[in-house]
């Protein structure tokens, strides 16, 4: 039976995910605050290396997103007995792909960073971080598949509690391992990487407990795995994997360009990046909610009710965006000083944060249309949107940074190009295609 679309039900699904995202944002801010007080070089290194890790992490997120879409569709079709095949195929492919990503990050990425970076101190620190952080890809892939299962069913409490425990451990370990408290040695960047890795392991174990206790977990046995399920999962997931990796990879390239521009520009932008994720708390929370609703309602052949769902999610997203991110407009200096207390960076960081805040509100509204395309299973077109947007975005980055050599304030206007392009192309597709007929 599909979820109803009362505001209360939408919030029941979205709020735990938002709270989970909020916790992760607080962790990110805490991480940045700790490491910036350790050294500016460490702050810049963790920021850039973290983006490389997240870029590759988004590939396994794409697999779990595809599994969520398919499982939600099966629930809408009242075919619960088919969930096991999707889950089993997903977990096997996740573990295989995680192994490849680990080898790539551990053995190749550190040398690659040293080859392109201008500042070798920052490059060495990035290598230290990514080498340790790469281990976390294994618990992360298991966590994501179990999360996909719970989100497909609209059960978000396990995700929330796992996030809380992960965040608490991460903050404690950051303080202890970066600076050398609680009997730990002072480890700096390596301590930050170890803290995040151990925290991810705890999150996976917590989710595993919920999964085992779930009354339907007995359906999930590897003997239910069929090649047909794997091929269907790859058909839906592969475009999401690519677009997630491309999206974050593009941001990574943006920061690489800034590193070659100068330490001031890079540090200011890392300040923005750390605060930026506060804005994505409601956006990502309602993104997962949108995919679940769209897939379930298409599976239940109730597509005529989707416009109502979209409008309600857009309204709720905007309200929560204003709540979470109003500080970017009203008191950006205070937010930035929490991240990085160095006076030289606060003024420009605050100006940029105030300027881009409106692009985030724009994205909150248009994201619902983009997530509708994903939730419907039309992931090939969503990949086309992402590639087109990235080409325009990177062209603008190159023009602003390398050719025109604009000040850092004007360089960050590329965010409006990125979000605006996604919005226009998503609306045009939904208005001029037969997206509701996609078979998943």
C-alpha cells in the first residue's frame, strides 16, 4: 500500500532524513572547525581530499538509489516477495564495486594528487587523509543498501538513529585524535580520517541491528539472487552512479582550479563548502522522500496525484530551507567564524555565502522535478541533464578562473548556472515526454 500524501505523512518520512542530514552537517562543521584550528594547510587538505572521497562515494550511492527506486516500485505494485532479489543483487554488486574503489583510492589517488598539486604540503596531507578514509568504503556500501531498503518502505527511524550515533562518535574521536586528547596521540589529518572511518563502521553496525530486527529481514537471503535482478538494478542504477560521480567530480575539479589559483581563494571556498551542506539538509531529505513517493505512486498507477505531491514537497522544502539556511543571509559572518576564525577569510566568505544563498532556494524548488525524473526510473535522461549541466558549469568555471581571472566572489556565481540549467531541463522533460510510462 502506497504512502498517503498528507503533509504529516510527508514530514514523517522526510523529517528523520532531514534530521539525519542536519546531524551530518553539524559533524562536517565540527570537523572543519577542529581541523581549521589545527592548521590552515590541514583544513584545505581535508576539504579537497574529502571531496575526492565523496565523489567516489557517490558511485555506490547511485547503486543504493537505484535499489531504493526499484524496491519502492515493487512495494507500490504490492510485490513484496521481489524485494529480496533486488537487495541481494545490490549488496553483492556494492561489495564488488567497493573493492575496486578501495584499490583506486589507496594505491593510485595519493600519487595522482601529488602530480597535479602546486602546494606539495597540502598534497601530502591529502594523500594521508584519502589513504585512511578509503577503508570506510566497505562499511559505507553495506550501510547504503540497508538504508535503501528502509527508505523504500518509508521507514526512516533506523537511518536517523544510525546518523546520531555516527555523529556523536565522530565528534568525540575528532577531538581526541586530531589534537591528542583522551589518551590518543596527536594525529592531525590522519586523526580526522580515522575518526570518520570508525564512525562509519559504527553507523553500519547500528543499521545492521535494525535490519536483523526488521520482521521482514528473513526474506533477504543470497539464494534469492538472480542475474535478472542484477541487470535490472544496473540498468536503473548506472546512470545515477555516473551522474552522482560527475556532479561531485565537477565540484572537485572546481576546487582543484582554485587550489592552483591560490591559498586565499581555496581557503575561502572551503569555508563556503563547509557551511553549504547546511542548505542541503532539507534538499536531500525531501529528495529521498520524493523518489519514494514518485516510485510508489507510479507503481500503484496513481500518477494523476503526483502534481499534488510535488507542490506539497516544494512548499515544505522552501520552508525548511529558510529555517536551516537563514543565517547565510542574516548573519553569515557568525557562521563562517565557527568554521574558521581567521579574520582574513571571514569577510569575503560571508559575502559569497550571502550571494549564493538564493541559488540554494532555487535548487530546493527545482530539485523536486529532478527527483521526480529519478523516482520514475528515467535515469538515462537524468544523466543527460547532469552531463549537459556539467559541461556548461565547467566551461563557466574555466572562463571565470583561467581566462577572465575574476575575483573569487564572482567565480562563485557559477552556482546559479548549475542549478538553473538542471531546473530548466527537468521542467522541459516532464512537460514534453511520456516519463510516467517508464517500466522499472
